C-alpha cells in the first residue's frame, strides 16, 4: 500500500461503517510491525472486532499480539468511558439534589456529544501525554474522532471560567466545562492532529459515488479544522475476466464510473487502491495479504445454500406496511447501506397503491430527489429537511428569545454555544417532528431519521429542550407528541437497513439496541445489495456470495422479526422503474 511509504507516527482511519476501516488499520499495523516498528493499534468502536481479526483478546491496556512481534492492540470503549465520565459529573451531586434534578443531569450527559467527548478524553491520554506512548514508533487508530468532536473542542469559550460557574448548561458545552483540568492535553491533541509531520488522517471509502461524496464532506470539514494531511484509500476495487458474468461486468462498470466522477476534494489527495477481497479479512495471514496486495485463500467452511423461505424484494413487506393506510416509515442504518434507495422504493410502492405519500430526508447530500427522478406519481411529494436552513432558523429564534436578556458577553457565549453539533441535532429534530406530525393523514417515509441517542435525549424532552434553548416558551405539540408517536407500532414502522457483512450487521444490531432502550421496536430488517440470490461465475464474487450467508443468517436467526433480502443491482436504483425492481419477489 502507498500509505506504507514514509508513514507519519500517527495514523487515523476514518470512514462510514462497513467500508473496511478495521481491516485496513489492522493490515497497516501488521505491515509496520513486520518492518520492525513498535506499533500500538487502538480501536474506539463499541462493537470492535479487533480481537477477532487479530486472534487475541484485547482490553483497555496495550496487549501484545503473539503472532506479530512489535505489535500491541487495545480497545477503548466509548460507551464505558461515557458512563464513567457521566458518573464523575453527576456523582458529587447525588443525595444533595432532588432525584428529578439528578435525572435531568443524567439525561443531559446521555447524548452523542458526551460519548464523543469521553472518547476524546481517552484519545487525549494517548496523544496529549508524551509519556503515555513513548515506547511506540507508531499509533494507529481505528475509528477516529469526527469533525464534530474536534469542532466542539476548539470552541474557545468552552474553557472560559463562565462555564465552570454557570449551570444553566447545554448538552454539548456543559460536559466540556467539567473537563477543564484536561485542557492542556486536549489542546496538545488538537495540535498533534493538525501537524502534518506527525499525523495522517486516512479516509476510507468504497468505490461508489455516494461514498465518495460523504468522504469529500469529511475531508472538507477536517480541512477547515487545520487537519489537511489526508490520504484516501479506495477499498473494494474490482475487475473481472469473466465476460459471461453479467453481474461482474456491471459491477466493474459501476466502479469505473464512480472513480471517473470522484469529487475534486478527493481527487487531489494521495490515494491507495485496495482490491475487493474474495474472502473475509480475518487473521494475520489475510492481513499480510491485504497489505501486500496479494490474494488470500480461506479454507473456512461457510454455508453455500440460501436459507429456505427467505423473502426476496420488498413486496411482502409492502403488504404489511400499507395496511394502516397512514403513518410513519423510517429507513435507518449506517451510511452507505442504501437507506435512500429503500426509503424511495417504499414511498413509490405506497404511492402506486393510491396512498398519499410524503418522502423526506435529513441527509445533507439529499439523494432522495435523484432517487425518484422521472416521478410521475401525483400523490407522491418529495422534500428534504435542510440541516443548515433549520439550524439557521433555530439559532435566530433562540437568539431573539433568549438573547434579549443577556449582556454582550452572554450573547457572545450563547452564539458560540449555538455553533455546537447539538444545535443542529435539535433543529433537525424539530423539523423532523413536524414532518412526523403530518403522518396523521398520510404516509410519511423518512430517510436518515434521528438515531437512537437523539430519541433517548427526548425522553425528557421538555427539560432538555429548555436547557438547550434557555427559554421558557411552550414546546411545539409536534415535539411533545413525537416520542409517543414513534413508540406506537400502529403509527410508526422502523426499517433497519444493512449489508450482508460483519460491520454493517453489527452496527445495525447496536442501533436496534438503542431504539429498544427508547422503547421503539424495529419492524423489519432489509439486507441490501446482496450477491446471495444472484447467479455469478466470477471467482471473487462466488467466494463473497458464500461468505454472505453467515451474516444473513445472523440477522434472520438473532436480530429480525421480519426480513427482506435485496439483490445487488446492475444499475444504481435511480428512477421509478429501477425502484420498482426492488419490490419484486424473485
């Protein structure tokens, strides 16, 4: 891999779920250790599979990997770190404040920003304290901190004395006030991340147009924070020599077209291309093969037959989804699994049955409109919730209502506070709540719905809303009624979308747990872009086809009440006709 030529001391692998971050970070770590470098490989993924890939049990401290001299690995658990951090913040007030106040504090620290900050706290111990990792030549991180986290930690007034004494608080900056003692380590960490001589941010993406667009957004956000030493890995490049395999030929064409349309932000970056592996990357031998660009042959036995009765296409699910005649259908899942296509196909299917349907999205890239291009269905409305517009509108509202009672310093702090990621989260949530309210008279199909942690925050919605906005105004009915509506299985059906691969399935399972904690029970799982039901002859695709069944059966046997399996499409599912194909039982 090109990345192995003169690498910096710190390498961060970032990207959406299922793009291959863990495999590539492990392969890089093994390759550097094989060169005699002392390497520490760190994962912050709550569903980390470093143990499985490396064949060793890891914990919170560096653990040697016996099969690879000079390599140590460790797992940082952001959820556990967040729980410990939350208790550090709340614990001193137990038995001193009313239970309702303690519950409100715990709710404040239950969001995604607390998890991100707690994870960054662990990062800072490794990056900000020179003595913590002095014995290692290289630090490699799987699942890097997001641009949102870095933006949070670079807000200058986050460290002001005002926040340490003001307890009216916010969901994001309040936690930072409790970490003032870590200020030096955080500042040193941010400096290290932006130092081109020390750190490389490795963007991992599949060779797909939507994946490239998402990676380009990440690249731009990191660049604005001064993190410009970036390297792109295109994982899953595929070519075939089987002209008689229509699926293989179409897959190669789609990949070539995607690379030809790569965004300029990515086109200018140093690039490594990694071939599509025929087998799962598991074990040291397969990691060495990935790093060397050679093919690894697995002798592990895998199922080679489809599970009996597996429903193909969305058709069978559509019958049940249409039965109430109205309500909300949410397509949820990690980036790159095809939520937009599934949401668009469901909306088209319902509209074709004569129902009024509103198809909307919170995706900043807004692929929904493109998905239903050629729309000739008069009862299908397509829109998007624009995060920037909603955030601007919400920020103006808060400044007008809450800012009028503040002095100049207070207004400046409030304005800065409103630039935090949670402001966008709440603004989008309010718009989302209004769209859901419209489902009392029609179907509303939503792509990229709020995640489980967002919904959990709103379990105490009134208190949370007031904390964020600093206002005592009445909450809109759409917000106060949202959680009961989402919890009502007769009104809301959640479709969890995944791919038949390890990381997407395991991350989807985590999403399902989050939803269940919020008392929202998913209706069905959709396994998208599968080779399992297709006829292929290319040896790479044949091997991958057999590998899929382990994960398909994991979904069917352990996770889902209802399941639909969708085959990989020769053409991207864009337009009414293409979406109709996703309905068919084949």
